[in-house]
């Protein structure tokens, strides 16, 4: 296995399941020392820190605990987030605030708490988990899309702010997954009347005709976090089966 992360200390938020867990496992397999920050603990042998990204004091305490355990921080995978469904009419103000508090303000809180550590690193990188929802209009996803559009713009602004920050600058990028086969998507499917038909529809809207896997998104995160990508900053990397840019002809009828 590649070892480009030897000596690198990484913090992954939302690292107890789904894309975060896949990213934590891949970074560890490639030589990084990894801590996962989440509401629950990741599977062994990954090191877990219990914290809530919607609470600033909890974030600061959790980041400090992770940095103390690892002996510093070089990489932040800012992945924790929650979903939301509906048009602009379907969610009240409290729900809009709740989802923004996790998906946007949560990333701000964690980044803010990690910056003092990242400034001391020679391989400092932040990777934000964004979404195809930031670049494509998806039905019934107004609130979720608004948060992910904010994450993409936040990524660019942070990249500009911190490109010369610290010892060798702090790179900031984001990964934009399409619909991924994760526990969260599984819960959404379980809540509809016909999960099989809904899953088929989600797969069909991606040109490759299937859902993205968590491991595929993790591989993109690892690339953006790697010291081998030292010249990559302010980039949004789509991992969406071609959904963002491709317009293939419909499949011929059998």
C-alpha cells in the first residue's frame, strides 16, 4: 500500500460511518495517524473523539483532544453533515437553521479550531465534503443544496485566505460526491414507498448508471489531502459518475 501519508496526522469529522469512515480507513492504510470526531465512536482500531460540530465548545475540546493524541494536526477532512429533503416550502425556519448549523457552521467551527495546529504543519490541508447538490439542481433538495452551495463557496474563500498561511500555506479543497451508497442514503430509501424503484431512479440519473461508493469518494479525499497534491488548492473534485458534466444519450430501448 502507498505510504505517502507517513508522518501525517489527520482528523476526520463524521468519521464513524459512511464516507468519513471510508476516508479514515484509507488514510490510515496509507500511513497516516488518524482521529475520528463524531457523535459516536468509529470501529476499532481507529481512534475516536466524541464531539458535536453544532457546539463550539465541544468542537474545540474535541479538536484539542485529537491533536494531543496525535501529536499535532496536518490534515482536516471536514466531512460531518446531515441531510434534508423538500422544497423551500417544506421546511420551517428552525429546520433551515438546524441543517445550516451542522453542514456549514459545523465546518466553520472545526476549521477554526484546527487552524492553529495546521499553521505549524508543512503539509497542511483541509478537504471539505461538498456535494453534486452544489452544482446541479436536484428536485426536493432546496435546503440541502443551499448548504452545499455555501460549502463550495466557503472552500474557495478559505483557499484564498490561507494559501500563504502558516509555514507552507494551508491548501483547501472540496470533494463533490454524487449520490453515494452510504447508510444515510439507505435510511432515505427505507422511508419511501418503493425503495427498489427509488434506488433505481437515483442510479439512473448518474451517467454511469450506478451509485457512487464511499470508497471512491474516500480515494478522492485522499488525493486532495496528500502531500503529493501540494499544488492543488481551491479545487472542487466531482466524484459523481459523470453527473456534473456529462449529457449522454438515453440508453436504447431493448
